[in-house]
C-alpha cells in the first residue's frame, strides 16, 4: 500500500500527458515487479492510437518494428475492458503471436484505464520478475493505480488542451498579422507563414495551403511546408473529391486517417513527394464572395492521429487565415479606390478646366483672323491654332488613360466642344463656354444626341440671325438633370417671328421628358434654356 501511495503521488506530479502516461507505466511495473510494461491509448476508431512502453531499449524497439495496433489479446482487452491475468500469454486463444526479435513474454496482467467512466486505454504488464504469475493482490494494486491515475490523466489532458488552444490561438493571430503585413501581391511571406506555423503548432510533418481552380477537386498550391514542399508551390494539386465533399458538409475542419492529396497527379517526381503521409487534419479557409481554400496538415504514416482539440483549433486557425486574407483584399481594394479617385479627379480637372481654357484660347485666336489681312500673320495664327488642337488631343489622350476610357471613345464633353466649334468657327468673335458637372459620364444615347442637336441648332440660329457680338454657352450636369443655356446680345425678336425652329427644339425636349423656354427682347438679345432628366437609356 505504501508503494501504491508513492506511485500515485509520482504519477500525479506531472502536468504533461506524455509524462503522466510514461510515469504510470513505470510505476505499475515497479509496483508488481513486471519486467515489461505498456499503455495502449485507444483512438476514436477503436484501435490503439498510441503505445507507450517501458523495459524496451532503443535497439530492441528498432528490431521489433511497428508498434501494435490492437490485435490478439490486446484487441480483446479493447473489446472487453476488464482485468485479465494469464499464466502464459502465448497460449491464450486470442493470442496473435509475437513479431520477430520480440523479447519472450509469458505471465501477463492487463487492466483498463478509465477517465470519467470512459476507457482511455489499457495497461499491459508482462514477465513478472523472479518467475511465476501475477497474483490477485498484484491485480488489485494495478486496478487501484489505474483508477487513481485516471484523475491525473484527465487533469493532464485538460491542461494540454488549454495549452494547445492558447498556442494555436496565438498562432492564428500571428498568421493573420503576417498576412496583413504582406499586402503586396508578389509577397509570399504571409502565406508561407501560414503553412510553417500551422505545421509547427499542430505537430504535423507536412502542410499544404491551396485555393480552388476551375477544375473540380483541383487546388492551386499557394504555400507549403515540410518534405517536398518546394516542388509543390505554384502547382495544381489533386485532392480526393470524397474528402472535399465531407469537409464541405462538416463546414470547418475534420481529421482523416490518411492524406487526401494525390501526389501522382501533381506533376512532381517520386523523389519530390517526400515520406508517406498518414493522419491528416483538413481545415476549410472560407472566403466571402468566392470559393474557399483548404489547409491540409499531415503527419508521417504510423504517427498518432489528430484529436478533437486539434480539429477544433484547426477550424479556428482556418477562420483566422480567411479573415486575414479578406481584410488584405479589402485593404488593397481601398488603396486602389483611392488611386482611382485621384485619377478621376485629375481627369475631371483636365476636362472641365484645362481643355476649356485651351479651347477658348483657340477660338479667340481664330477670331483675330477677321481683323488682319497680313498673310504671315494669318499663317502664324493657323499654325498656333493647329498646335492648340494638337495639345487638346494630347490632353484628351491623357484623360482617357487616367479614366480607363478607350482613346477611340469620344466623351460627351469633347462632343459638345466640337459642336460649338463647328457652328461658331466663322464668327469674328469667340463664344464664352462654361461646362460643369460630370460631363464625362454616360447620360444615355437619347439625351446626349438631342442635347448635341439643340446646341448645334441654337448656336446656328444665334450666329446667323441675331447679329450678336457675344454668345454665352453653358452646359451643366447635376441633380439628375442636364441644363443648357445659350444667350446672346443680338437683335432679339418679337412673338410674331416664325418659330418652326424653336418648335423643333421643344419637341426634342419633350422626347427626353424635359422642357424648353425662350425669352427675347428686341434690341436686347435672346436667352434659350433647355433641360431634361438623365435616364441613361
């Protein structure tokens, strides 16, 4: 009993589950004088997921080969978890025999280890020192040790789970921060950090991060870590469709017995595939507005599988990665929007200010031709006018490049200026032109065509019939309407003047759902106001 109490105190001292289990096997061997001891931890599928031994040196362990998975008498204890004492292990009906180079074992004592009424595993003790069989007293001592050790195992498991959660949450935050720092599309450091950190924190030997292609079950590898990783980045990987379908159903993460990656379809040589992979954790990397990616973490074949805590934290890790990628995309979109906003503002300034001033200067220069007959002066005026026209074309090309409009696409702004120039080119003075509002935007085919026709006809009437010495043209876009104003200081007219031309302008306004008003006083000039709503049809 003193030995049992001492064994319990030693077992309960450890916080690490691995340490607690190793101490439990060692103390059990000392308590009943067993030469060999082992603890088989039962996995989710009912087989031995972990096997801890005492009494085997490194050389013997290497010669024996792979650890048992739960056949023979070991499997019997899994199916029927109750104490079992045997005189000769090899003669039991369920015995499956020993592998080559295995030490001889005769006497046997097996006891289940329970944690919260659930069988955690089985404690196996063989080869009682000094010969003979294990006694009923030995069985009682080991049963008591196993029962009390269940509490220590549960505490160690809770401690390890909390530590695992803490580390993986920290890893998720660090990965998210690393991705956000890698805002440049050409920078792979953030995604590489995802693969490396996920592999480290989950105890995996290989990590793969991929996003879907146009083909089903195909993932483009954007980052990888572990054996053969360098050969996989940038390639299209094949993943078993059944694994992807199951992950989609579960929605977050899941554990598999083997890796879903099909290396034979990834275009890499056999030497690049690395060692065979076994237990795998798959986590979904969901992205809003697009198909999500997948994070695959694998351990070498024969390793212990991923537990529920690993699966839970894998889902959290995938969520951190998805959130960081989405925030990165939002940041890039915001930066692009700021750049586009500046470009649009510069384009508007060039449209509304620079081109208008150059155009007005050209009109004024052309008006000077009527005040001179000097050939050299007229040639010089023509040359400068052509240079101004060329400058306007260059500015327009710059505007097109800034706004992303094709150079062959003529904007409403430029079409208005061309219409004004065509109808006033022969006048001895230059009209004053004011364009305001987003005239470079689309206002609809019907409205733009009618507006240009009204400008041409209104200016033609003013230039030919008014006898004016000044004409003002204003086009304004704002509050969902287009407003045109043409005014002159000419002769004006009375209500008895033929109005067929004005009626035509009214019909154009009516066709666009707008209105037109003309006011004229003989000897004081004429004022034409034409407006219509923007419907973009």
